[in-house]
């Protein structure tokens, strides 16, 4: 049985992630709210929200977990050649709202989006508090790709990405990984398997391994100039 969270108790503890279901993989809890306090508590324990608009809020901690270690970013020869032309200008945190709105648009293979208005506003609030960040690919003054995520300690929890131009999101992600390495971040959480991210060096580890990484790095501090 999954835990049902009280929407009025922002500081309510999540159950141990080991209690997550195996089918569907990683489902741990339902309900609650998307307050900043609850969201940050979720990420602190390796849990993230993901649900359809007509569903209650669902909270997940899958096993295995997809992660990328910044010093293991992989750039193929063909991608290096494409990016060598420097088609994009990569910026950080210049238009977070535009990035999350673009990420919310249904993909070609989907009819709906999980990034509803409530979710968007919750992460915009986290951004205003300095916990969430956007990485943006611009071309000729237009936002053509990017991603956003949440940071705790030396961990970047990636949430969603988009592109309207070939290689734009890859360019943003690669720049992010390189910058995070310089800022002394240790882990990029990619949540669940994605061929797109695996091609860039992401790998699957067990939930137990991910939990150990959380315990090790969530209370550490990156370089002082990170995100400034």
C-alpha cells in the first residue's frame, strides 16, 4: 500500500523509499501538495512528483535510477562536429518561466502534459527561492532548447528538457554538465531511463546506490560562485 499524504501538513515525512512499489516501479506516495517545503523535502530524500493532470499528486523513487556523473559526460564525434559551429548561446536562469512552459508542451507522441499549471507555478516558486535553475539554448534571439532542475548540496536533480531545434537540448545539457563539474557538483539525477541521456553518458544505478550518493552529497556545498 502507498502512503496517502495530508495536503495541509507541509512538513509531513515521506515513507522510506525502500517501501516504493515495484509495479508501477517506484510509486511511493500519493496526495499532499506542491509547497516548496514539501518539494524540497522530497528531493532531499530522492523522491520526485510525476502525475497526470486528472490524477492525485504521485510521488516516486524508482529502482534503478538514471544518473550522470559530470566528469563522465559523453559527446559523440558527430555531436562535437555539430556543436563546434557554436550554433547556440547557452545561458543560465535568464527565463526560467519560458523554459518550464516549453517543457510543458505535449510531445508529438503525447496528447497531454504532466507539467500542468500547478506544477509550473510550484517550480517557478522554487526558482524564485534559489532552489531551481534553468539552462537555456538560444539561437538568433529565440529560446530553442533547454532544461530545468532542482539543486541540493552537490546534486542537480534534472526535471525536464525540450528542444525546437536539433541538438539544442543536448548543447544545454552538455554545458550544464561541464559547468557543474567546474562548480564541484558530483551527481546529475536523471530519474528514469532515457536513450537520449544514456547517449550522453548517463547510467543506471540501484536505488540503494543512489541513496548512498544522496547521503554523501546532499549536505555538501558546491563552489560559492555557483549559479551567480
